[in-house]
């Protein structure tokens, strides 16, 4: 076998390998986005056309009727606004608290730092369902039941967020900059606010997406503490109509599809910063 033939065979195997990888990537991508596409398609059908035939990707003509049914079944836009307010306020405050805690755990050396960090990381392993009853008891004792404050306040101090910011500070914030700021007379707060926070932008974008998606999709806690229709978030509203007789699944699918759009918009707006935050420190 000549060198040219060997090179041709090696290149052929490489192309076949890349082709197999691309096929699997396309397959996995399709499996991931198919539920969203399917819900958007079903949003144009009603019960009669939805269950009358097998799987069909044809669009129906019931979109307007489903929207009217959606508004009749629930205060849909009130639920969307409640979810927006809970997610935006909770995410904003969480970014401040988690960045402060992560920065402190990464930079300052104090007694018990490793213990605090270990306990915090260990708390991430506790299933959220186990904390539901203590969560309700604390919220009730504080008089915060049936308020939006009870939905976002307990999650502003996020162990995952603190862990993420701490690791990002260790990997991406040079200590020389902090020492230079100290020599120039900058206070601890000014160093954090004007020097560290701009450097944490990719990590904060990652945390913002994770926290926003969590608060937007949160279901158990709002289900437990919110009981007024004008206080409910969109997840509890959509779940509530699934128990009515002859559930209008077209309206439910339309509401689900609309409720997904803000998450897609948030990810598209901050995806570059998120990827930068996740890959920070991989290359020196």
C-alpha cells in the first residue's frame, strides 16, 4: 500500500467518523426541540382534530379559537406578568447576593471558609421536594403566604449560583488587579462594584439564565403558597385548567407555547455570554 493510498483511507475514515457524529448531533437536536415544535403545532388544533388522526405536522385553523378559550379559562396575561415579575426581581437580587458570596469565598481567607463552602455544596444534593414542608412552615410563620415575595425570596441565595461565581472568580479574576486596586486606595466595595463585577459579566449571564429559567418554571412552591387567582404564576395557571372536564388541549398547548417564548428570548440574548462563562478557564 502506497503512502497516497494510506492517506486516502485515513481521510476517508475521518470523514465517515465526522459524518456519524453530525448525524447523531442532528438527531439529538431534533429530539430536543421536537416537543416545542409539537406543542406549537397542537396550538392550532382543537380536541376534535387533535385526537381524530395520528401524528400529523399539518397546521390547523383553530388558533384564534384556542386563544379565545385560553383567555376565557384563565387570566393568562396576568399569570405571565406575575411570572415575569417574580423571575426578573428574583434573578436580579440573586445576581447581587450570589456574586457577593462567591467573590468573598474566592478572595477572602477567613476561619471556616472551607467548611461553609463544603456545607453549601452539600446542600445542592438535597432533593427540593424534601424541603417543601419546612419551606411552607417558614413562609406561613413569617406571614408571607399568598405573596410573590414567598416565591422568589428563598431562592435568591442559590448554592449553585455561589459555587458558579466562586469558580469563575478563581479562574478569571487576576489577583494582581485586586492588589493594584488596594494600592490605589480603592475600598472593598468599590473594588467589588467597579472592578470585579465587570469581569464577572459572562458568569453573571450564565447565572441569570439558570436562575430566570428556574424561577419561571418553578411549580411546587407557587402551588403551595399562592391561592389567589390574581397572584398565580403561569405554571400553576396552566396546570389548573388541565383538570376541567373536556380539557381544551389546544388552548393549553397555545398557552404553553407562548410561555416558552420568553425563555427562548432570554437565552438568545445572553447565549454568547453564557458560553463564555461556561468555558472560562478552559484555556489559559
